[in-house]
C-alpha cells in the first residue's frame, strides 16, 4: 500500500501543482472567465485516465495466461520507463515549473478557448496516464486488487489536499527537495516493478531463465508472512528471484540512483602538485 500511496501522492501532487499554478495565474491576472476551459481540460484528463485504467484491467482479463503475462510484463517495463523519465524531468524542472506553465498559459489564452482546454488536458493527462499504468503494473505485481488501489487513492486524496493548501498559501515546502527524495524512493519501487515485469515475460516464454533461481530465502521471509507481504507491497520484493530478474534489478537501480543524485557527474579534483624540494 505504501508504494502505491507514494505513486499517487507524487503523481497527484504534480498534477495538483499544475492546476493550482494555472488557476492562481488566471485569478491574479483578472482572467477568471478563462477558468471553465481549464476545468473542462482537467476533468477530461481525469476521465481519460480512469478509462485507460479500466481498459487495462478488464481488457487483460480476457486474454490467455501467456498473453496476460506478456502484456503485464511489457506494460510494466513501459511504465518503469515513463516513471523514470518523469522523475528526472521533475528533478530538473521543479524550480522553474511555475514560469514554464505561465508561458504556456499565455500562449494558450492568445490562441483561444480550445487551446486552454488542450493545455490543461495535456498538463494533467500525462500524469494521469502514467499513474494509471504504473498502478496497474503494481497491482499485477502484488496480485492484490484492493490494497494498491486504496494506497493510490489515499495518495491522490492527500495530493489534492496539499494542492489546495498550496493554493491558499498555507503550506510552503522546498519542492526541489520533496521531488528529489520522493523521486529516489520511486526509483526503488520502479526497480521492483521492472524485475517483476521481467518475470512475467519469462513466464510468457519471451525471455529465458525462468527456472534459474538466483537465491531462495522463502524459509526466512515467507511470501505469506506479514513482513513478506509488506516488502512485496512496498518494494515488489521477491524471496526467490531468477538470475535475470536480479541482474536487471541491479542494472537499473544502481546506475539510475547514481545518475539521479549526480554521483556519476561529479568530477574528481586533481591532486595539488607537490612543492619542489
């Protein structure tokens, strides 16, 4: 539940901030007559995201086992790619998000009502589609249709409340730091989703090594124990991963976190030359 709460919170807060910035800008510049198109765009994006999630859930249930595993694995990998891109994008643009949105909004107002609807729709829709895809992948990975959805719903609800508090000026936090640390946690969650996606593709016969187990600590951390369930729900932890799963998990997690925190971009200072004797 925590992992999906984090997804809902972060993705929802991004969308909430976008909406708050758009509305506040229109209100402060005396263009409240432009608010209805913005709300139409936001509502359309929410409906599309919910419809997309429903199509994924009910459409996949009509497939064969192999097809379900292939679809689940493929979409899990795609969702990890989208979330990784989103994490790095927000890490880079959090400080300048307000200025960027103001520029886009001015251009949309100049173009007319339809442009306003499209601007709001795209700003929120991207986050909504990413959220629906990632949460669906997480539900497939945990084989739990309720707790992940409850966690995501609570995260989205929290993000709406925080967005309203931001708009009212009652809450001020360092957004750059917030998105940095939640981004790092999402990378860890995404690594687990990626590993499970690889396992799905192995079960579908698309990738080899299904029976090559790297290690098995099921006796120490049983899958049906409360702590095993907790680890699986938060990090998609598996006590008996295949070799390929473990390799992919490490190859994604370590370099991604290193680049995210700028470890690979730091230059080593040359040693000062020794003074002549």
